[in-house]
C-alpha cells in the first residue's frame, strides 16, 4: 500500500499514514490537490487527508476537494499530535525573530506563541516543511512548530516540547482510494447534500435519519462557490450505506435534496492502544 500525503517526511500526515498501515509506503506530495492526483493517476494506491482537529477545527479545503474529485473515502485514522518548538542546534528562544509552521499548527499553539514577545509568526505550507526550510537556509534566528520526528529528519534541536494549547490534541484523517465497491466492515458513511431554501428544509433532511435511529456524528456546512449564502452540508452517519435503514434514509433524502452524494462508507477508527505514537 502506497499512501500519498501532503508535506515533507516528518509531517503528521506521514505519521498518520503509518498509524493506519504500519507497512505502508508513504509518498510525500506538495499539496492536497497533488494527493488526489497521485491516487487518480495510480502513482499511489491511497491518499490521506487531515479533516479535523480537536483544537484547530475543520480543514475546509479537504471537504471541498472531496466533492470535486470522484475518489471515495475508504477509511479513517486518528493521531495524537504533540507540537514542539524546533530550531538549529545552538539557537535559543532569546534570539528567535520568527516562527514558522502550517496554519493549523500555529492555531493549535496560539497561547504558547503569544508568550514569544517580538517574534513574527509566519504561516507556511507544512509543519515538517518549516523544519526543512530552517535546515536548508541555516536560519539561526528562526524556529518551527513541528513534530519530534521532523527534528530528527532535518537535524534540529527541540527547544520546547509539547507546546500545543490543550493536552488532548488529536487530528482525524480520511483515507481515500479508487475502489468504488463497498468496504468490508464499513460502519460509517460520509455524505454531502443541499436543501431547498424553504422553512424547515434542514430539519426535514435530518429527520430522515432521526426517524430511523441513525446517529449523525458530525454535521458541517460549507458555502457553495458562485452561489452566495447557499450551503453544502457534510454529514457523518454512524451506519453503512449498505444497511437497509441507511439506504432508505438516503433514498428519502434524495426525494427533496437538490444534491446528494455519498463520499464513502468505511470502518470507523478503532484505537489499537491508549498510548499516542507521535511526538
């Protein structure tokens, strides 16, 4: 299994790919769009996408890409994320002038970053990529928020460990593939739909699941491009589309939803052990 991920070696997405399948061959790509392209073109068998974080919230770009592409969700994985302040050996907090990281990494360490007086906070394309930029440029006045593995990969020192704002910092990732057939042991389904701009339309849409005792574990709205103040609704259902109640609910929803698409049915993540594997 070759899993494409966005970022450099040492990125959290790489760690999540190996958590999903320890024997996987992680394939770095520059952008999330490139992850989809790698799977579509057969360069990778699967792709991995961060979709939400317990501190930073939703990665909206990836919801949009899931709708734009015809690659189904086939699995998910959760990763405990431990952020660290990295720098070249010999650099101290006192001489830092800037800190690099991905916007999500910065958002997850906001309180810590406010303690760095006079330090410029710079958003970059990747957490591990920020460490690479420091190594490649030999930037002795610059730090990066990234993983401990990124420090090892790019030869940096850990100035401060565990700098994220909350102890329970977990990111959920989705696995995409090319197979359209039902995934064995699937017990979760992600859909996207729209509703008419009528009173009670969203209530009516959600009731098709409530009437059949189907739990919605997530509901997210996103603006529809080129249609101001109209919205797509992404929902996670605690059921597979192959179950008769779920299938009937989707048929019922399709009767009045202008758009309804199933993005994938897949097994929900089961923790193999209680200990985080990434720091």
